[in-house]
C-alpha cells in the first residue's frame, strides 16, 4: 500500500522552502524517498485545472524505492 499525505498549497510551499522536499530534476525527494505530488481539485473537469492553482495536494510515496 502506498503512503499518502494531503497538504495545503501553503504547506507544500513551506516543504519546498525548508528543503524537506527537493526537486532533483528527475523527481521529488522527501525524507530520502521519491514521492509523487498530485493536485486535488474541487471542480470538474479536473483536466482543465492548472496544477499550481490547487488548494490541496496529495504526496504519495512511490513503491519499490
């Protein structure tokens, strides 16, 4: 099962500013493990929404890493 955590946009920005999440250019690393960042939108259709304009984001630990 994947580990997941939901954070607000402000919390996500703080995680990057405090270097708790690092962009390696090939992926995002948090606590030494690669993660996915998924924007959570409250409106449809979701595919029309800009990833930067979401209020909440889901951080997912990638399996097998």
